[in-house]
């Protein structure tokens, strides 16, 4: 076994100890086609109001544009496989549905902590094994790096027709992280595709956000509308949102490969908090800013702010058919935020 292979095996073992269930290696320049796809997607305006994607599109299109000295990419995955059906609250309209990934601790912090620990290990081990000075940079999804194409190139999964990564072992439930390094590490074989003729992820989408396989228009996606989009939610999508108040799991949950995923593999940090698993819309609509911050401390939901969550809850309340929620909607009719006030008036009209 040569030094590069020995180092790779040591990295895999350490990654597993740190809570990563998947680890693969690719050349840093192995996702060039994805950069071209990104440019076409942006040119079509499918990113909606996510201007940050366009602003750093050149860096995002290739790791070498971000860091010219990068030679290898190490792709890591942490499981957040849910123990219950993510779609189980669909018939309980007075409860809010929160995407499975956001019901536990903020994955950015958990994954980045693991990546940094692994990076320190690599620096120490590379120096001892090869005498080389290893330079590394770690990335979760807040940096301009396309984790999914690099992860597919590294063999830990393939991009399904819903554009997300799919693993034969862990289904659709993986948080991804990337370590770029100046080390030359032997790449693994890229993942092959195993979707076949299945289109369940495309067919289940409530807002028909997919323009065919591997093509998503974020402007129609419930995850985008409830998380990234700050203005009023377009009327044409409000009914389809149902009681989803943060994200949407439908296309992920529909994937047949999830039958091989096990919640036992999930990082304990991602176990759902009781108050986020099935929250009452009335309770959420009563939150002021201080209560919102307290309830969502340590949660990725905190970053969208109280007003955006209230907007989402008002849309869900309007869809609930529950006249008892009118008293919870009423205080928001004259809200200082016009987006919240408009959503409250719409919700009241629906219940009337």
C-alpha cells in the first residue's frame, strides 16, 4: 500500500470516528460540467432572489476558481435519517410541518466541527506519513462550493432526478461537507446512477417545481419559498404549501432508496427536538421576537427571522380550515411588516 492509499484509509477511519457515514475522494477539478450547468441555471433565472449564488458564480463553478492550489477534494456525509415518516403530518393541518433536517441542531455547526477536526488530523498524519505540508480548506453549504457534484465525483452518492444526492446506504438523508486540500490523493471511482425510470421525486412535488429530471426552478420550490424568499409568497403556490412552515421533504421522502437508510446511523445532534417535531400553529403565531429567538436557539430556523416564520405560519393557518386559528391570526392583521400583514389578511379570508 503506497503512502497516498495509506493516508486515505486513515482519513476514512478518522472520519467515521467523527460521525461521518460517508467519505470519498476526487480530484478538485472533477466537477467541471456542473459549473456549466450552474451558469445555464442562473441565466434562466431559476435561482429566484438568491442573488448570492450569482454574485460568486465564477468561484462556485469550480473549486480551482476559488482556490487554485487545490488538488484533491474529500467529500464527507453525515446522516440525518429520520425515524418517522416526514410526510406524517400532512393530514394534521393545525400543526406545522418542519423539514426533517431542521428539527435538530444546526447542521452547519455540527458538520463544520467534524470537518475541522478531520482537517487537523490530516495535517498531522500527512506530515508524519509523507513529510509534506498539507494545506486545507473546509466547506459546508454556506461557501461557494458545489458539494453535490463533488460528492458524486467522489463516489459517495449520485445526484438524483430531484438534484439532491442519493446514497444506496443512506438514501436522501445526508448533510454534505467538503475538504479541499493541496495534497495529491488518489481519486475514488465516481458514483453511478441508480434512479432508473423512477420519477417519484418529480411526481410528488406539490408545486411542480421540476422541469424534468435534474432541472428545478427554485422559484416554484416550497423550500425556497419558505426559507430563502423574503417577500409575499405568490398566490398560485399558497394552497400547495399546505401546513409546511419551513422547507419541504416531499421529493426526498419519496425516494425508494430511503428504505435502506436507518435512523440508527443519524448523528445524535440531528435528533428532533420535541417542540419542533409537531408544533401547533397557534403556539407559533403567538411568538414575539424574543420568544422566537429563545425557541429556535441553536436551530437553522433562527436565520430566517421571526417575521418570515410568522408569514409561513399564517399561510399554513389559512390552509388549515380551522376557524379556531382566527384568534391567533387576528393580532397580525395590522403588523408593521406589510408582508406579515398581507399574509394574515389572506389567511383570515380563507378561514372566512
